[in-house]
C-alpha cells in the first residue's frame, strides 16, 4: 500500500483504541503528525508498529499531556511543531506548560525529539539523519551475518528516504562496480532490500525491507 493508505489505516486503528480526550485529539486534522511520518519516520522505519499517536502521559501534579508520535520500544517522543503555534503566538502560561511537559518526559526517561515544520518541509534529509543518529544509540551488538558494506548500505538507504540505486552505493563505497553488485545481490538474497519493481527483468532501484532495521539498531 501507499504511504497515504498505510497512514490512514494506522490512524483509524489508533482511533478505535482511543477514548476521551485522546480520541478527540485524534479526530482533529493531524497535518503536523502526518508530515512528521511522511518526511522522516516512515522512510526510516517503514512501519507504524510500535508507534502511538497522541500518547498520554501525566505530570506529577496530575496534568494530562500528549505526545504527537511516541515510539514505545525505545521511549522516544517525536513531535512536529509549527512556528505560529509553538513560537510566534505562544502565551506565557503555554510556554511554562511546555517546559513542564518536557520535564515530565525527562523524568519518565522519554527521549524528546522535536522538529519544526520548516525543517520537515525544507530539510527532511537532515531530520532523518538526526533520527538515524539517535537510533544508533539503541543499536545491539553488530550482527555477524552482515558484512560492513551490507550494514552501511542499509544505513545509507534509510538516510536517503527514497529507493536506493546502484550508483548511490558506488558513490558511497568508492569501490569497483563488482563489489557494489555483490553487496546488492547479497542483500536481495537475504530479503533485506527488495527491487522497487519486482516484475521487471532488470532492477535499478531497491527499497529496504522493514526487517532490515533489526540488523543496524
């Protein structure tokens, strides 16, 4: 399915499982959250598994707060902040509330990863790189079934946020075409990358399978 269809299915599932104020928030126009997933999170994770939209948490004083997109496996709070709402027109009380919210996340061991709308719109590749660097902190010990070249090819493909091509890896490794072909073939054989158009006799672009993520995190 396309990103649009996948996101809509994810959103509908979140709504079915929600109630009260959280459900009300999920019924709103989630433009920022969708932009966050489309430009940054989906290209990296290629799945919505483990994510919670409008995740609820409570401060020590009992105030309920919400996180745009919470990745439960690693406890990461991803957010998309528009300048007008979060900067230009913010009130003093709202400003203090936002500081309290960040402190509440910190006390709960949640890693806060916010992005501005302008960053998502104009510097999405840099945003993806930031997330990728953060995820590397959670990386398990290197898996011996992957070569250094294979592991780096997957990382690079995730940073690109688009189908990867042979010339991309040639530019990355600065090695012979034979080595690049060998890396691609090995990753395809292991089902870690998949031809963008499997039915074609020749393949020029590949996408990373979601199962590849476990080899580099």
